[in-house]
């Protein structure tokens, strides 16, 4: 970043090139997106396809604005977020402790590992009809599907993270008189943190996919997945595309902001980045 | 990494007792789970139709397999998976390599790919259904689009990771474009590409079942389990889920782990 010196108010010699490179890449990205938008707009206006199937960009944006303004989109998004966070939270509550226990105690590992490796390859969506029968249409089914989708990446990564904590660190900490409690919080958790966060990232990505899919099939009145699927009945492609924009935006915010910040707060502060790659 | 199947598959220096113990150790959790299921099924807390005992599920599984219904569904699902994945692999590698080799393509496509990739593919499902109708075309295209993103990203990274010095030395030794590509770029990028293909296939498998439910194809395991709901055929549903699980496990063991081992053995660790 170029800094402005207080006295002169003139940008100090621009940190060479950084801004220029960044600007160039922004300009290129903008060009490419504008180009794609122009192609889409031309296609939509050409009249080859029915306007109901291929709405113009202004129509989509107007719809998006209208839905945001009257609050329906906010409600849909909140329902979806509630389901995904509930399911994902549950997955963390189960996945992280179980992963740690599996890595620390051979007996727990012996019991759960075969189950995990048998259940992991079953795609969460295949359980959807079963859960629908058992729990009916609504929140419960969706939350459980999200839970199923995100538990395994979290569990698996936590397990391999704790297992891969350098035994030398454990012995060194033990030799310096760390008790079990300290060993756990000061060595094992920071050591395994890159893996745990990777697991959480993967888990969230999967829950985000799972919640949209599950809502399409199992939600009753609210939710971004439901609104997209419902819009099909009325040929409202503008509603669909507006919701897809919101879905993409929320996913982006979580990936970049939430997990990015989490990573900086934990992994990087504990200086574990190199270990994660090594 | 250890897990159920590899432990069971290593005979441990041929000692029978050791092997038996390993098998027992792996079977034990399933036996516990099975017994718990049976107790729950027979206790009458849940309705019999909603929670059938294991022997009924097994019976249905055998019956459907002998009738050829289950194999037909499984075959169609696999065919769809292979077709969609082939589409994704060809398109993904082509786009990825183009992006890696040509600056202009990279500038043009990278922003678009980075915007589209993080959107859950299933969100496009209703849109595809409107555009291409119910059935196979939508299902194939949707799965192909979704699974092509990891392939594109990894092929692109792989081509970019080919060392500049290899390219220059090959060029100075008189390699033309075609040779450069076949003998330098492709081998250099291959471990990344394989990783991308593995991720793409895994993703295709995960959403294919849901896509089959939404697109109402005539045959397919997703449709089988979803359709069984209408008639409260929980046993059929669970037999379908078991088949899906077996295919998933087979993919994991026969495809993903093979590719992973191959890349790791052949090129050392994939990540630097």
C-alpha cells in the first residue's frame, strides 16, 4: 500500500508496481465481466429465447432490488442461514470432539473409523427421501442433511490434524512440565488448527451446497433453495437468478470473510502456516 | 491412512489369527449398529413401514437385484456419472490449459470462473430444468458444469506450475509447440490435473443423486430412492441408499485412492 506522508500530502514513492499490478488485474476482471454481461444481454434481447426464460440483466437487478426492499429476500436468506448454521454448528460440536477423541484414544478410533469410512462415501442427498419420511418437510430434515454433509470433512480433518501433531512437541511440552490440560490447549489444538480449519472450510462448502439442495426438495415456504425451485413453477427466471446472486454472495462472504478472518486469528497467530503445508 | 477396507485387505504376514482379529475389529462397530437398528425396528416405537428391520431391507435388496431393477438403476446412474464427468473432464482440461497457456484467455476467463465456481451447482438446477427440460440433458449438463470447475482450476494451476526454465530449455533445444505441450507441459501439469479430475468426479458423484431426484429421470438410484417415498417403501429406499453407498465406496477405493497413490508415488508429494 502506498503511504501518504503527513507533511507533504504527496503519496510517497508508490510501493513499486503493487498498485499498478492490482489496478491492471482489476481492470481486466472488469473488462471480462462486462464483456460477459454484454454477451448475455445481447442474447437476452435478441429474442431468440423467450424473455421469460432469459431475462435481461436490468430485469434481474430490479427484481433483486424489489425482493430486498420488501424484505422477502432477507427472510429467505435468514431461513437458509439459520438452517445451515444450525446444521454446521451441530457438525462442529460432534465432529471436532469426536475427531480429537479418535486421534487420542485407540479404542475410540477402532470403533468409529470403520463406521466413518463406510458412511462417508454416501452422498448426503441420498438420505434426503429417508429423512423426509422420518421427519417430514421442514427445518429438521434440512438441518440433518446439512449436518450429515458437513460432519465428515470436519471429523476427518480433525482426526488427521491431531494425529499429525509433531510428537516431539508433545514430548518437549511434557518434559517442560505441561499437564494434560495445558498440553491439550497449548500444543494439540494449535498444532491441529490448520487441519481443523480446513475441515471447517470444506464442511461449510458442503453444507452450503446441501442446504440449497435440501431446501429445494424439503422446505415448505422459506429459504433460498425453496424460492428458486418454487420460481420454476411460475417461470420466474428473474427470481431464480436474483436468488442465485444472493446465494453466491453469501457463500463468498463466508468463504472470504468468516473463514479468512478465522484463519488469521488462529492459524497465523499461532504461526502454524508452514506446518500446515509441510 | 488406515481405514476399514485397507486394514481388512492387509493379511499381516499371513497370520490367520491376526487377520481374524482385524476383521472382527472392523465388523464389531457394524454389529453394534445393526443390533441397535434391530432393537429400534422391533420395539415398535416407530412404525414398521418407516423403520423396517434389517432382514427386510436385505430381502428387498436381493429381490430387486434378482429382478434386475436395482442393477438397471445403478447402471443408468453410473452411465450418467461417466458421461457427465467425461464432458466435464474434456471441457475442464481444455479451458484450464488454455487459461494456463494464454494470457488473454486467462484475463478473460479467470474472473468468470472465480465468480461462478463458488455458487452451489444445485442452485442452477431449476434454471437448467427450465432451459433444457426435465430429464437427461439437464441432469448431464448440470453435473458436467458443476464438476468442471475443480478440473479447470487445477489444470490451470498445473500448467502455470510448469517451470519456466523447462519451457525455455526445451525451446532452446528446438522443441516445437506440439512437442513442448506433449513432452513438457502435459507431464508437468499432470499431477495437478489428476487431482482436479479426482475432485471433479467426487463432486459429480455427490450431486448426481440430488440432480436425479430433481430432474425426474426415468431410471437412476436417486430417482429410485426418491420415488420410493411416494409408496412408503422405506425398504426399497434403504436398499437404494445401500447401493449408492457401495458405489461411493468403490469409487473411493478403486478410483480416488488409486489416483492419489499414483500421483504421490510417481511425482512425490503433490503439494510442494
